[in-house]
C-alpha cells in the first residue's frame, strides 16, 4: 500500500486493472481509510471517460450481491466503453472471484433463486462482452446446471454438464471446466461412485500445469473442497498439491474458504471451536448476504450443539437452516452433513415448502437405493474388491432389473453393464445373478 503512494501517476494510469483489484481487496478487507486514500488519488488521475469507466466498474463490485445494481453499473461501463476513443482499456475482473460456486456468493434473497440465476447470466454476458470473450452461451448453461444441482434436480444438471463437456469451451476455458468437474465430483460422491470421483479429482489436478494464477487458485479450492468431504481420496494416496495463499484473502470468495476450514473441525471433542467458527460464518455470511453461507453456518451450529449435548439448540439451528432453504428448495448443503445430523427426517415438521424439502432430503439421504443400501454393503471385504459404480450395479441387479433397465437408469450402454457384471462375478468368485443374490443376502444378514 505504501508503494502505491510513490508510484508515478503515469505508471498508475497504465496499470489501472491492477489498481482496480487492489482497491477491491481493500474494500472487502474493510481497510476503509487506506481504500479511500488510494481511491482519492486515482480519482484525480482519471478524468473524462476513463474515470467514468473505472468508477462504474468499481461500483459494480462494491455493490456486491445486489445483482440489479451490479447489472446497472456494468451496463453503464459498457455504454461508455462503446463510445470511448481513449487508449486506456479496462477489463472487468472475473465474476465469482475464486469461489467454485457462483450461487454460494450471489444467492442473496430467499424465494429469488431462479430469478437471480437469470440475473447472473445477464451479468456474465455483460462482463464477457466488455472483455471481448466468447462462450457466453456455455456459461448460461453452466449457471442453470448449478441451479439444478443445488435444488436437487440432478438428472437435469447431469444432462447439462454432460452436454457442456462436449463443447469447445470445456477444453479452452479452465475456470468453466473446473466448475463443471467440481459439481460432477459431488454428484459422484453422493452416489457413492468412488471410481468416477477419483477420476474427476485427477482431472482437476491435471489442469494445474496450464493454469494462470487465478485459475490455479480456483482449481486448488475445488480440489480442497472435494478432499475435505471425501476420505476415499486420501486413501488412494493422491498427493494433494500445496494450497496457495489467496491474493484475495478478504474477498467475498472467502465465504467459501471459511466453510472448507470449518468442515475440518467436525471431529469428536471439537464442539466449542466448531460452534465459534459456525457463529463467525453466520456473521460473515450475513454481511455478504449469502443465503447458502447462512444455511451452511446453521448446519455447522447444529452439529456443534449435538456434540455439546444441547438438543434444543440443535433442533433450533437445524430448523433455521431448513427455513432458509425451503423457499427455493435448496437441498445440496444438507447432503454432506447427513451422517453428522442425528435426526429422523420423517419426524420433522414445518411449512408446506419445508415439508417438501425434508421429504426430498430423506429421499436422497435415506431412501435412494444406491446411497443407503449400497452403503450397507460396504464391508471390509467388498470395499476392497468393488468400486462404487459396481456396488450400484449389484444393487440394481439383485433388485431384479435387467441389463437394459440398469443401463437406462445409470445412463450407460447395455454392453457396458454386461461387461461390468462379468468383472463383478470374477472378483467375487461366482458365475451368475442367482449366486450374486445369495452372496449379497448372506453378506447383509451376516456383515
């Protein structure tokens, strides 16, 4: 910061993009006096259209999480840029900073989630136009996939992501590719598909050698989040890359980093530090108007209160999380914590929207066959010999489904299912489905 006081004005004019980042970092770090001092100096340097563009872009990001205001200021900046003949070129900082989930940052008003997705699409299109970037249609599809993922429509989300994976932007734009892999990784995790999960994690790591510093930070955060909830990753001896220090340590994206760090506190005996961290997360999430951040903070509080044997506080915190999530039917925050929440979902009652959400959480957590029943089949013997995908195929096979029906449910070719069953038979030392059903029944009765 002291250095900026001594840099010649002519140099500052040439590097307004960097100065814009510095000002944003200071703003979100709440370093108000230093922010104002540097802003005042820049304000005197930039006159005319250059100054107007700079101020509109700064207003865009300091209006953080009020999407209509962000769109207005971005449109103003675009209009000025379209008419300016100045040599000074400013580019819009990337939306979302270094957070893998746009909706974690920008969903700020309950009951407005779907509308906010459309606003995010508009905002990103404006950003792309100003920066002369393509792939606007691909990003619009991605936002819709993330919305479908968070609200539990995984079939639609998977279809969109699969389509995106075939488009040129998937290969060219690493920030888009990392976020697509991130959501696919979590869907694989919730479906106990450890094989696909490991592949996704390795694909994320393979992006690092050609990533810029911003892209690298995003990829590391995606990887860290997957590792923080998936112990299978560590068991496969995949060496995690060292985590970089964020250059935007105090940016709105920190909401996400705080959640990752708090997740590591969910261990026996950590009730007090977990509760303190959860209360801090709640305060920060409110300051940043993050609905998803608040939901996560209440879930952390519920887990902490359960550790501290405070059932009334536990139920109160869980109810707060459900109340916030219900209007938009947000299901994703509850799934990673299912095993840490000692509740019977069918016994919880609330508003109609809450009851609908609870019913679907129960469906994902307790009733989805490949999540509940396959999990019960994971004895040390079977866990060592079978992958998550094979366990799902076994469950469907012993439930009486044909190869074609299994293929349709898992979105695979029928020949793939046939080959997979042959591998399963060989691993288990059996020859057909009848022997498979007998073996599985014996295993479930005598684990």
